[in-house]
C-alpha cells in the first residue's frame, strides 16, 4: 500500500461546498409557488414603542399619528404574509365624550427576499372596545407579490403592556387575494 496517497479536501473547500448546499436549500418560494388566488387567515402583532402624545382637536376629541412595527404569520398555510416583518402608519381619532374611535393607515411588509406587500386599512367610526373591527385591502407589491389585490376583515385587540408608553396590539386578517396585471414597486430602479 505504499505509494498511494489519500487526498483530503481542505477545510476551505469543505466550507465552500457546505455553504453552497445551504444556499440551494434555503431558497424561498418563487412566483410559480405562489397560488394566483386564494383565501387567507393571517395573525399579526403590532408594537409602537413610544406612543406620541395626542393632539387635542375639541373638548373631548384627540388625534394622533404613529408608526408601528409589525410581524405577520399566515395561519392558513399560504405564502402570503407568512413570517414577514413590516411597518404600518396609524392615524386614530378618539372621542372620549362619545367613547368612539376611528382609525386609518397603510402597511408595508417585506419578506426574506426583499419582496414587499402593500396594504391600506380603515377602522370606521365605532365604539371604543376591547376588540375593534376594520377592513383592509392589498394595494400591490413587488417581486413575487407584484399585482397583489384583495380585501379583508381585520380584528384587533389592544393588550396590556409591561413597557411604559408602548402600545401593543394583536389581531387577525381574514379575506381573499388574487394577482392582477398591475405592478407596483417600492424598489428603486
């Protein structure tokens, strides 16, 4: 057995091969894997770390604006808004005398590939309550979400928070979606 050499791969070669295999195994769903229409049930959380002081707009009325940090998980097993992070605007108006609230805003969610989902939402004038209900619509996206459209019912519940000044909400989005020929883009050209 003399004269035969056993060749071993260098640590750098092994690392490069392992990294390549990881990249192949970690690809996310492409446009072909995303159904062109369907129903969804998405659970979300919202956190405003430092809620701004509202502006008084009448004897018992206040208005404010904030940006919330979001997370979303698609409970129906779909790829739409599954394990995505986002940011949402919020512009509530509260009448403490009438004990009512109205709220409107927009959201931008992004996945691991950098593809965005855009949402518009509205909570019409309703009683201040532990649970509030509104409506929303998908207004486009980028990449695999380009041309996204659809409507939803949104239910939200404000939580007691352990952090002074923070606002935390949990909720769900229930509805349907489809893809149109319209393409929206938040990515620079």
